């Protein structure tokens, strides 16, 4: 069965600093990987996704993530954060691609301080 | 606008009430989902519908009853809920097929409070 671990439940950073949110997964088959963002009282919005091909994936709002198969990781990065990036970030995995089950991590609350 | 609309956005209900949550997707997708988001817990998949057929029931108590009359609409009927059922309920849709697989698109959720 697939599982997702987000190692940090909270990450406080200062504005314009770089940030990395960590995500590790476990699966016995090939996977699709996703990062979603959730702003207060909102649903989830897709930031980026890895389906196949290049292991470095670029998403919206200046975020990027790198798929590392040997380390089963999919860490999210941004070189310079803004106050508006304050939100909860969720990593998710889907086995096989045509599976209907998305498994989510517990989320990382990113707080950007002035 | 995400293409997935949920109503109501907020709902307060007593333990003896019956209510329904509604979800509508305008994306032409063939799969729809209900997720439960509780504080301090990962999102939990509750139900999956593919072409109106339920393909997944993730051990959800019978006080939650889903209904999918067509591929664009999904309901979650609620009755005799417990306070621990208070959570954000999220609807999502995606396209799954031999040639096209999309990510899940989420609605804004219904914040449910059981009193």
C-alpha cells in the first residue's frame, strides 16, 4: 500500500528566504506525485505534478519539485517566498496513474513572516 | 473558480438532523470523490464514483450515504451524525481513462459542524 510522509508539520520562514518542504513516499509500483496548496477556508489547488519524464517539475507561483526515485522523495522548493505563500501544503501519491486513490500526507503549514 | 462547486459552504446540524451536501463539476470528468479533512489528520478518501458507479467505499459508516445521479453531480446524505464527524468535506473530480489521466480538481469544501 502506498503512504506519504511529510516530515515537517510546520515550517516558519522569513519573507524572501528560500524554503524546502519535504515529502517521502512508499510504493511498490510506479507512481504519480503531486503537491497541493490549501489557503484558509479553501479547497486544495494543484501546485505541480510529476507523471513521467524530467525529474525536475516546475509549478505555479514559482514552486518546483524534484522526483528522486532512489530516495523515494518529492521535495518542494521555492527560492524566495512571499507573505502570500503562507498556507498548508500537501504532498500526494497515486499508484499507477489510473488508480483512483490519492494518498495524502498530513500536510506542512508554511508560515512566511515579514 | 476551480470547476468544482460545493454547497453549502458551511453547515451546522444536530445529531438527529438529516442534511445533504452537494457537489457539481463543470469539467466533463468521469470520476468524482468525497474526502474528509479533520484537524491534525491526513485527508481521508471516503467514496469514489466512476461513471456514476461507486468503485470505492473506504469503510465509511452508514450514516454517510453517497449518491451520484450522473457524472456531473455528487451528493453526500448525512443522518444521525456524531460530533466527531465535524470536519471539512471536500469533493473532487478527475478524468481517468486509457488515454487521459488528470489530477484531482477540488471544490472549496463544506465546513460541517455537528452539535
